[in-house]
C-alpha cells in the first residue's frame, strides 16, 4: 500500500483521473513526505483512535491515518474526488468517505452513528476559506472531540495562538475558552500543489476535559463581553464597553474593581483577566 505523499504519486493520480483543482474549494494538496510525517507525529493518531478528517483531497493524509486509527470518517465536498478516494483508499475498510459539506453535517449524529460515540480527533488540512467556521463548529457544537489538529494559514495560526498583543482577537479568546492552542510548526507553501499564495502552519487545540472556563461562565455571556471589548481594535476598553449601554462612570468603577486600567486594550487581556472582569460586570 504505497503512500500518496510524493509529488510524483499525486501527479499520477490527478492525471489518471483528469482531476481539475478548484481554487474556490481551497484545494491545495500536500506533496511533501517529510511534512506529512511531521503532521502524523504531531497528530499522534494511534490504535483505537476515532478520527474525523475534513477535506481528504485524494486521501494522502487519510490513508496514513487509516494505518493506525480504529476508524477514520473523511468528509469531502467535491464529488469529483469521490471515485478517486474509492480507488486510493480501497485497501482500508476502516476509512469511510462522506460526500458532504462539513458545515452542513450534523457531526454529533455522525459521531454516534459512525464513530462509536467518540471521543474523536479532528485532523485536517483545512480548506482555508472556511477555517474559522469549521474550527468554531467543532468547538461549539458539543461534539465529543478531544483534539483539533489542523493545518491553517500561518497568519491564522499565529492569531489563534497569540498569548499577548495585536494578533489577539475574538477568535483567540474563543479558542482559549474551549481549550489550549499550540503553534506546532510552519509549513512552506511549496509543500502543496498547486502552490498557494501564503505559508501554512500546523497547530493543535487540546480541549479542556473539565470544561475549565465553561463551568465558570456561560458561553453567551463570555462572548457578549469579549466581542464588545474587541469591537473596535483602535479603541480602549472603556470606549468599547460604552456600546453595552453602561455609563463611563460606571465602567470606570468596574474596570478599577477588576484591577484593569481604563486605557487598556482588549488585546492585552488574558482570558483570566476577562473572566475576572466579566464577573465584576455580572455582579452589578
Ligand atoms: N487533505 C488533502 C491534502 O492535505 O492533500 C486536501 C486538503 S485541501 C487544502 C482542502 C480539501 O477540503 C479539498 O479536498 C476540498 O475539496 C475540501 N473541501 C472544501 N470545502 C469543503 C467543505 N465545505 N466540506 C468538506 N470538504 C471541503
């Protein structure tokens, strides 16, 4: 069972099936064996694991994961890839390909029906045009997922994993609310065909088993304040929070009680700072 990860092997499959890459579906396939080995190492797919892959392409990663996982369910939107996957993955009865748009899939049901109820890992080279909705779907929809290990645009990984400073955003805090993100390594754009415009990165999110923050503060409330804090990145916290309909005097008191300067910006707050601050807001 040969690997598909070399440029030559990918070229052969693509030519044989006369496959046409779709830019709008974010199709850039991995063709670097060393990078794939590092991804497999980072994803730590092992015996007994249940894996979901979004966008298998021609099955390069899928096949490698199928060698060790208990079962892999790969969801691919492009129907022209389905006959290709049937062929490239034919030796793997533990891999199931589903021809659907991941954003329309009821993943909870899928895990129940096809993955023994989980827990599952999401491992994928994500289609970049929908990175955020896919990651948020797996975080928010009460799916029994333990790890999200994905390739995304380098800049997106930097934003998600930023501990402090300008790169932090609502997305950073959203991920931190559910788990611990880690930037694993950069992948040069030449590791893909066709070569995309920007470099990628491989990153992981380990979801908190104990609902660390969820049990302290409800999701809706957390996001209400985080979104308000980041509404205008050039404004400080005091000015952004006035949109909540609270007077500046009152806001000054709240910020001071939380030990935060009124001129501070959202990007300099840790998730712990937010949690403390929101507790003061909610007490009033
Ligand atoms: N995993 C392959 C690899 O690494 O070589 C392909 C990765 S490519 C960056 C993204 C894949 O996601 C493509 O196969 C594309 O057709 C698929 N895709 C795009 N949008 C999708 C969606 N909404 N649902 C499921 N798959 C999607």
